[in-house]
C-alpha cells in the first residue's frame, strides 16, 4: 500500500527530475521510488562498514557461530 508524503526539492533538482520523467515516460513518483531503492543499497554498505568498524574498535563483540547455534539449541 502506498502512502503519500510531502518533500521539498530545490528547483533545479525538480527540473532535472521532470526532464528524466518526460524522456523515459515515467512519473516523478516512480523515479523517486527507484532512486530511493538504489540509495538503500548504499545505506546497507554504510551500515555494514559501521558494524565492521565497531567490531574492530571493540565497541561490538562478535559471537562465534557455534555459540549462536548452541544458544538456539541447534546441533551441528
């Protein structure tokens, strides 16, 4: 189910968005949705990098997989 939101964009971004939408016979909404979906991939990388840094810096402790299985009652 789609939900409406309001955003404010700089005029030059909106002009560029409309140019792409017209060229591709797409709506603003469909292009914005696709752009956000693509950006989620970048955010996933950023989160992964942060988690790796936290492990390296000792802020987060890595738990061996064997311990996770044992805690879950899974015999491997």
